[in-house]
């Protein structure tokens, strides 16, 4: 049985909410589906140089496996511009996903921490392929599909 791409993304988003509620934080995780089956990798870094090396190593190990799609889950801080033109920083769960064929999805769930509790805002799905071509998060794993 082949699980549809959007179903995997939806499940990853729900699991991220559960993990954040249970543990108070999220690790940055990439789920890949390759010819060898599913793989889950946590990505850790503390500065830009470690980030560059971690991502480069992950891509070097993953691209030869013929990745069909990936789903990356983590916490992020996003800029939001309300109607009044001000700029606000919003913490969120960010799920980005891409297929070998170029389909992309972004799922954003705002989060608000108050003491030991976490409250979730309305989850937004973005799948307008033209807009997502410019989405910087996809540049992070550029090369994961090898030579498409």
C-alpha cells in the first residue's frame, strides 16, 4: 500500500503537535522515503557552520538512495505582517515537504507558550507551487533528489 504524500505530511504535522505538547520542544527531523524504505533523521546544529556541515552530510548520505519525497518538521520563528503593516515574530511548527517530481507543501501551525502550556493557532496549508518555488526553506535540502 502506498500512502499519499499529503497524508504523510498531515500525520507529521499532527505528531509534531503531540510531541510539542508532551515534551515542550521539537527536534528538527527529516523523514525520507527512498528505494530502501522510510528513514528518519534528527538534524542537530548550534551555529551556521555546523548547520552547513550537518545538511551537507545528510544530503550526501541520502541522495544516492533515490529519495522519492521528504518531510522536514521543526520549530521556527516566522515573520508575519498584519494589515496595519507592522512586523511580528511568530513561533510555529513548520512542516516542509517535497517530492522528487517537484510537488511542495508547507504546513504552518502558530504556537504560543504560556508557562508550561502550549497553545496552537490555526494550521495553514500552503501548496501553491508557484509561490513555494521562492520559499527559502526548500533551499536547505537542495540536492536531496540528486539529479532529478
